[in-house]
C-alpha cells in the first residue's frame, strides 16, 4: 500500500494569535496565501519484519527536527492495528525551512493525507486537517498555516482553530504571481513568545480592514505595517522594500522569516525579478497561487 500527498507552502502577512486550552481551538486569525511550491510526502506500507515501526527521510530543503511528523504518525497509529506494518515516509520539501513559508504545517498536512490514504483509515478531510493542526500547535511550529494551506488560495482566517473548527474567507486573486526573496530564518516559537501582546493588538483590526477592502495591494501594505509594528524588519529587508517602493511595486513580509514577497500581475513579473536580483544573499522564489489546497495525488 502506498500514497502520495501534497500541501502548498503558505505565507502569512499578518495575524492575531488565539491561545486556548484546547489544541484544536488554538490558532490564529489573519491573512495570507498559498503557493504552488510546497511539500510532497510519499508513504509506503510494508510488513514490519523486525524493523522499527517507521522511517522518515527528507529530500530538498532539510528541517532540523522530525517531531511534527512523529506526532502525526503516532496519531494515525492509534486508529487501527498497525503493529505489523512498517511505514516508509519520504518528505520532499520544496521551500526553505524557517523562512515564514509554513513548511512545518505543509509537512504535517501532506503526511496526514498520505497516511490516511495508505493506511485506509477513511477519515474525513476535516479530521485529517485537525491531526495536522494539532501536531503543529503541540510542537510549537505554527498556529494558522494548516488551516490556510488546507484551503489554499488567498485567504482571510476569520475564525481560529483547526480545519473543522476555524474558518476562512477567500479573496479572488486568480491572475496574481508571487515573487519573494528569503534571506534568513526566524524561530517561530521564540517570535510568538516575545511578541504576542504586540501582535494581537494590530492583527485583529487588520482582519476586519481586509475583509472590507478585499484588495491585494491593501493586504501587502498592512503586512509591511504589521512587520514594522512588531519590529521584524531588518536593514536589508528595508533596503529591498524601499527599492520596490521607488519602482511603484507593492510588497509585504512573510511571518516568520526574513522574507520579502510581492504579489503582482503576471505581466509585471520581469520588473520585480530585476529588482530582487539587485539584492543578493537570499533564495529567490517565483510562484503562482495554489487554489486547491492540500490533497492526495494520483499514485
């Protein structure tokens, strides 16, 4: 038995954290978008034959820990009699880890979808998403990426929590491309702990403002305002933001990472790429929005 699943990477422009006693109710309101790069996870089930219960390997960009994957595996192993099975799990991570692209959530969600298919556990989509969300919150790697990438597209998270608990409103952005440069990683857990009170004051108001305007340019302006307010702008980020602004190009900041993005119409891509290439030292990513969200792929 084998299955393959994909989860898009997700960028958050601003948010408001909701920390509750229940893990499934914990999450964030906010806004962001999913891109066509992300994490592809393959699961193959075979007889155990004296081996340990599972093996996790990673290609592409490398995470420093596997605790999110291990949490998801443990939850699925509770759903049936799998003591005689060996799970060979391969993550192909297509985005830099720790740069605000939701890689941990994409690992958890792609693995949950692949395990459900390979083990024939027959969970509904919301339950699959809830397991992945609970893994990310419990491992302190994120709050809202699973809910967002579960749906895909350009979303406003209007109610916090796991899929089935939280909810989103979609903003049309079919003709937009995303170009970004990732300079260096930031610890999500450390950032949330040190900035929570400042985050929540502004993030909640911005959700209401974006629901009213439903405008991509407004979203990017608010993302920059949010980044400055919570003091995550570094000098090299500011130099790039200023360069883009001089050329009339909107941009925002991915939380949490030293990453600047620009959502632009496809015909404007070349000019933005030219500007970003004037700022070396980072990883350049060009993508389109993923409007499908996490899913099982044809094997």
